[in-house]
């Protein structure tokens, strides 16, 4: 009886460790390398000639907006479509309901905030964001984004409120 309990305890421990350390069986470096290969192939296949930023994202401007450049801490309202590198859409706004947030906040991935800092109100651009500026090695189950996914966003800045504007608005209220 003691041998059976001992054996069951060992089996239970192995199962617990396997389940709790689920990523141990994955070769994360290999997954990241595969992502970068797919990104390089996408860039080449689509004739993208812009250089990546220092962080590794690609910013492709389609239409220049007007006004001041967006800065971290500024509030924006944007329209966007988010898709995977195979063009499958995973998220987006409706034509009548822009997404509003503070640039640089935890409301969006860092690649989105970075891309917006190149834009002005009315501007349109595409951001190609490698996983290190998105969700990295983490699965985003709420949006169905697998680990090491390069994300592409078509973005239009609908409204831009400079940080000083939002401060003045709150002081006037």
C-alpha cells in the first residue's frame, strides 16, 4: 500500500510540474527565430522599403496629418484594424467608435504607442510591430494572439489632445 501511495505521489508531482511549467517544453528561442523569418519574408514579399525604427517596428506613413506630433502622455482617439502577418484581422474599431487612450499607458502595446509618436491628427499609417513590442512570449487569449506574433495595425488618428490640453480641460471643469 505504501508503494502505491508513493508511486501515486510521484505521478501526481510529475503531472503537476508538467502542467504548471507548460512552457518548458517549448523552444522559445526557436519560436522567436521563426517569427523573425516570417517578418523578413513579409517585408520582402510586400516590397516594404522603409527601415525599421531603433526598436524594430516598421512605420509606413500613408497620409500626413496636421498639428503637433503626438507625445507620450497625450490623449488620442484612433481608428484601427489589427491583423496578423497573414492578413487575418483580430481586432479593430468600428467606423463610428474610435478607441480613446493615453499614449504610453498600459492600455495599448508599446509598439502602438511608439508608432503614434510619429503621427499627427488626421494622419494615416501602418505599423508592423514585432512581438517584442507587443505580447512577446505570452499568449493573449482574449484576442486570440499566439506568442511571438508580429502584429500589423492600420491606424488613423481621429483626434489628438496634447497633454497640456487635457490638463487645462480638467482644470476648467
